[in-house]
């Protein structure tokens, strides 16, 4: 039932029953979606016998921080968190810069050659990262940047969708007259871009920034091949290798996972609107 | 003079970005095509050109066949779970738009799509765990014998489909929600005046009107499914990381050939196969979209 009511009349008992049933069903779905994460975080605070208890409880019987202490002394988890944060922030900055410049130029300086270049960018956007990451690895190797954050960054300097997103936004929301008026007043092209265009793009740049940050933060295959020393792991790689190690201690594994999970959930809940906006526009690109 | 300044700006601004783009996207894509026709062991200066030999060898490689089969099953499994479920959920959530819970629904369905892949996969690994996991314990209540979910080759693929669908669902729901919100309400009013029930207007109004979006979400889901790697890495390796227990997927097989067996050309050929799959899916999407446009 997707239609809004035709008028403001009160819902009939039948409609109210349907709404109630819908809510019950949706709450059950939400439980399935959230419970794995909730239980994981709660396991992190449990004692070993508490973890094994059936049914699994959402709130630990006696909360303990032992798992966190153990995992922080067993692994360089904080170091991995720092590597991931730095990588994600640098990647976000690079993608915002390259996307805003290229998106603006492709939108406002139309010409045959530029349209062709933009077409090439759109075409390469179809190719998944996994297809070309081996040659890209050799690029990083040639620069001597393996096992460094800079090496990781090489894979995440540009985002085709970002260029596309900014181009569409410039076309839709920045009129030529505005730029012409600034030119008549004697403004230089760089000044116009920095002082007029970028501030007007705050909304889409925010959405793109959140997308770029999460893309780098959750990257797996690329850091897996580029960062192969314990010192240079991102938190995803470190955690994936830690959990295949000989430790089967569920409490410690959960604690390590919770340390990684909680920041991204926090950031997501703070920036939910930008994120949803970014993903939603990505779906309407056709 | 004025146009000179503009030309200078375009060149100065765009050149660095394009140089980077060429170096980290265009060149590697061309290079993977080139490498796929060579034999190279990562170290030797010698890279003989061998034409399509790598592809011929792939066609008879049992490990590659296994990887391709697993990956295809996972990709289509995720598609068939995610897309219908996401449409129903989007319609249900949309029907509760005014409700105070609507925001909560959207957020909780979307959250698994955002959180880091490895911790999320670890949560499911615990759920599926044969001895300690709550899934076997819960099934036990109904008299179902415990199963070794992650050690059985068929069940572990099922587990991967569950994990990947759980992650993909939020994205699909979000896109469908945007699509449904953009549909004209007059259609639903007309359907209602004609006596259509809610289920009927979902099946005969919502679904057909969303066809382009369904197509888009399906292709995105399939492409993501063909690139599955991290999920398989976490879920299907046992506590000792024994490689025998892994569900072999394409990206894993490719990385193993490239970096463990030192066969870069061969790995590049696998990457090219992956590319062909993605191109075929995209071509089908555009083909079906054009069909629809021609009819309208």
C-alpha cells in the first residue's frame, strides 16, 4: 500500500490494523538486520562463560573490559586504526579536489575534446577496481610505496562517480550568468572556482566526501595486496588476518571487531543524511 | 585575451587530474589487457607474448572453473534474495512514511551496507559457528541436528549468500525508496478507484513502473557479487586459516595466481574474464533499457 491517503479523514480500524501489522513485520526485519552487530558488540563486553550462554543476551551479565585490554596488548590495533583513518582522510581530500575541479571544467567549458575525455571517464567507471588492481600494484611498486599509506592512496585518488556527480550538480545549480557577471567584474578563473563555485557545491561535496571516506575505510582487496607488513595494515586487513590466526577467543575477536565497528557506526549516524543523499544520487545516474 | 585566460585555466586545472586519472585508471586497465596475453613471473625481465594461451589454459583449469561457478552462484543467489525482498521492504517502509518509526526502519536496514565488511563478516561467522554459534542452538530448539555451516562446501556458499544479501539489502531498499517516492500518486489513486487492493497496486503499478530502477539495482548487485572477496576470506577460512576450506571465488583465485604462484599474465587473464562478465551485464542492462524506451 504505497498511496498516501486521499484526504485527512481518520484511518478506519482496518487501516489501523494493516499499519500495525506492517510495523510488526518491519520491526522483525530490523531486528534481523541489527542483531548480528548488536550481539557482536555485546559479546565484546562479556566474560567467556557469558558468551556461550543460550539464548545470547543483548546486555552482558557482568560487563568486563578484559577483552579490550587483551586485544589492545595482543595486536597493534590502534596503529591499524590510525593507518585506516589517515588513508581514508587523504583519499577523501584527494577525491573531493579532483572531482570538483574536473566536474566543474567538464560542466562549464564544454568542447568536443573535453566531451570525449569525459566519455572515456564514464566508460572506465564501469570497470571494477578488482580488474585492474594488479597493474596498479606494479605502479605502486615502481614508486617504492608498497606498505605505506601513500601506496594505498594511489588506488583511491580519483572517483569517476565523483566527477560525474559534481558535473551534474554544476550544470543543475550554477547558472552561466553568475560566472559571466563575475568575469565582467574582472574576477580571474581560479578566483571564480574557489570563491564562487566551490561554496555553492557544499551539499554535493559533503555527500561525496562521506562516500569517499567510507569507501576507503572499508576497502579490503587493495590494502590486502599493498599493505603486507604488520605495521602498515589497515584495520580491515589487520582484523581479517587476526581472526584467521590461532586465537579462537571469541571475546577478544568481538572486542577487536567492536573497536572497528563503533567509530564507523558513530560517523554514519552523525552524517546519515549526506550518506543517504550520496548513495541515492548514485542510483539515479542513468 | 579573455578566451586565452579561460584556456589556460582549463589546461592548468584539468591536466593534473587527468594525468592522475590516466595513471591510476586508464593505464592499468589497458595494461591488464596487455598482460593477459603475456607470460610473466613477476621477477624476470623476460615477458614473452603468448597470444590467447592464458585464456586457453583457463578454459581447462579446474580451480578457475570452481571459482567461476562459486562466484556465479553467489552473485545470482544474492540477486534473487535481495531484489524482491528489497522491493517489498521499500514498499512497506514507504507505506509507513508518516510514522515515527520510518527513519528507524531506513537506518537499520541501511546500516549493514555501511559498516566495515570484516567485523560484520566476523559477526556472521560467530552466528554460523558449528559449536558456539547461536544458529545451531536455535535450530536445535526445533529438533534440527547441528550443521557444520562453514565447513560444508554447499552450506558455506549458502552462508556467503546470506552475508552478502544482508549487506546488499540496504542499498537496494534505499534506491527503491527513492524510486517509489518519485512515482506519481495519481496512478495509485486511479488503481484504488478501480478497486485494486494494496497488493494488486504493488504488483501492477509499483513493480512495472520501477522497471528501469530494478534493472539498475540488479546489475549493481550482480557486479558486486562477481567481485566478492573479503566476505569469502573472512567467512570461509577456518580458525587456522587452512586454505583447503576456502570457498574459492574469482578475485581470490586471481590474487593467488598472481601473488602466490607468480603467474601475473595468467592472473591478468582472469581479470579480463571478470571484466567481460561485467561488460556483458552492463550491455544487457542498456539493451533492456533501450527496448523499453522504444516501446514507450
